[in-house]
C-alpha cells in the first residue's frame, strides 16, 4: 500500500464511526484466543487444519477470518471476534490499543461504539466491561492525548425489546460514566427497520442520550428516512442516499452529518467497486460528509488511510480534506468550545 501523506497524518481528525470490537488486529485476536483457549467455530471447515494443531486462532487464521464476501459474512466474523472478548481486562486492553492506533493516525477525538447487544446476548452484565473499557480510556487519554466518548450499540436484528434493554442499561450507567453519550443501532438493517425503534429512541432522548443509527448501508434510502424520522442525529454510512434526490436535498439543507466509511462499504460488498462509491458526489452535493473507518483492521484500513483513499481515488484536494476534518469535529458531540479549539488547529495545517 502507498504511504500516507504527512499532511493527512498531521491533519487533526475526529473518528465518529468506529466499533471497539472491530478494532482488534489479527495479532490481538490471536493473543486473546490463546489467553482464553477459545475453541474454534464448530462446523467451520475452513478451520479444520488448524484445529488439529490446537484450539487457537493463529494470526493467519484471523487474517482468513477477516476475508468475507458479503455483509452477512462480515457480521459473522464480527461476532466471532466479539466472542473472544471474555473479560473486562480484554476491554481495557483493546481500548488502550485502539487509542494508540488513533494517535498514530492523527486522531484527537473519537466517538466509539461498544456493543451491549452482544454482551447481553451472552448473558453477561454490561457494567464490568464498560468499567474495563473506561480504565483503558483513561490510561489511553493520559498516554496519547486522545479523547473518547462512548456510544452504546444495540444489535437491531435482536429486536425491539432487546434494544430497549440496551437503552435502559446506557441510561443507568451514564451517571457513573459520563463518557457514555449516545445509543445506536447496528447490525442487519433488513431484519431490523429503524421505525420499530421509535419509542425506544424517544425514551433515550428524553434521558439525554444522543441518537445514532446505521442507515442506508445494506438497504435503500427508505432506511435513512426512517432513521431521521426516529430522531437519528447522524447517519452511519448513508451509502444509498443518492438514490433519492429529495433525501439528498433534505440532508444537505439540514446538514445532517453522514459517517461515510469507504473501505468498509467495499469490503462488505455494500458498494461493488471503489469508483462507484458516492463519497465525492455526496460532498459535491453539499452534504456534511465525515470520513470514518468502522472496523479498521477488519477492512485493512485506518482513518488516515480513508483520507488517503479520498485523495487518491476521488481527487479530494488538501483544502477539501481539511474541510472533511473540520466536519468531523463539527459533527461530534463535543461542547462548542472544544470544537472551536479543534477548528483552529485544523486551520493552521
Ligand atoms: Zn458500523
């Protein structure tokens, strides 16, 4: 891969769409697999050869696990990684390593999803894991100067009741952990349309949580309308917005931030080819575009790499990249004075 330009690395950036469980490098997954002696997925013939040599995922196994052909395959790989996160100490470790990587990419602030849905589904209490992540965050902030806020994610295809439970958990933990600032719905959009979550979102809002939603990633623009109708303040992906000109006009007029994740869309097959990705069209149409990495090692990317792709494949100029970086702070949930501070550093680059 081409090196990343020094300008991009030094440009102050915020990362607004990143899943903690998706930030594990193959080395870290392999390390955790060894630590917990995790059995390999049952009935998955791709792992037979390695099963004979022991019940661990080697780095090469994880690299294979990170190759998938479609969105469902990606969700399965994501679940398989999350299954290897067993203890609060694991969450502490991966948060710290995530912040180390963010720092290397020139990221100063990140708003990061933690999937409560997956932990609930396993029958785990969520709080000890949040406490672990918080320990990692505090050490990471001290060592790398990166700030992190948390978005608690429900898995939409687990249903409304489960999402309500996730929101109630987020509300109850917020007092103790004020870095919890919002809730989101990720997972399979086709199996969990946003309108189902209207009451849950209204309830979360009443309790002061910000509302996020993945939308228009694997299904069409109607999913983005639905996300906005239930109060989503930013749109995760928004890949298919361009299919509906009225939607594009509304997104531009209201300046609803779009968390664009180019490499993710290509690797999950949600977008067939890089040159078909609408990021530049969205930007030229006046949408508030931000660039994000989603699950960076799972997609062979990093936030700085996404800026480099925007430049190399879509012709974004340095001034336009700076505008994307400014957008990332503008669209964040930071207080106004912190945003102003970050704008002023962007402007000096
Ligand atoms: Zn995502």
